[in-house]
């Protein structure tokens, strides 16, 4: 493959990341607005979330149980407690930060520094594996040892 073709392929991959990069900034802005609303008004998103149908039907924990609590703890700076409640939240936050910082540097350098992170299948599979492991250990803890997530 010629050098020019390799450069063209790299540029095309970079262009594919830009919509996700912009969406990341939009989500960051929305998150900042929600944090400000919570700080100044006491408004909590948790108040408006519906109950978990999986938990209501089975008594067990769904793969997402603890996610909101983990996000809240992470925003408060309690990284360890966040990881215990739902490790996928911390994993996602690290990937998101890595993606946003590396792509910002890539864009500010005029796309010359090749450090921009794109999505990889292994990242998805690792996240799914973490979620599955979390689901299993929480339900084993609950059904076998009586450990309730609500008590954390």
C-alpha cells in the first residue's frame, strides 16, 4: 500500500470520530447543566427515574443496578465506592476522558499528532465483560450471602 493511501485512510478514520467527539462535548455540557441544577436547586435526577422492572420481577439485580449510585459517587470524587457500586461507570468515564482529551489534542495539532483514540471492539467486549461479572457477583452476593446493594 502506498504512503498516500495510508494517509488518506488515517484521515478518513479521523473524520469518522468527529461526530462522536462533538456528541461528547454536548453530553459534557448537558451534564454540567444537570450538576448546576442539582447544586443550586437540589433537583435530583434519581427522583425521576422509574423503578427497575428486573429487580421488581426477580428480586435480583439487573446488569445496570447501581449505575446511578456509582455515577453520583464518582462525581463526588469517591472513586473506590463508585467502582464497587458499578465498575462499568468508572471504566466508561476513563474511556470517555481518554477519548475526549486525545481527540482534542489531535484536532488542536492540526491532526498531526496521531494520539486520537477511536473505538475498538476490545473496549466494548471488556466493558460487557465487566458488566457481566458485576451482574454475577452482585446476585451471588445477594442470593447466597444476603448482601444487599441498598446497604452500601
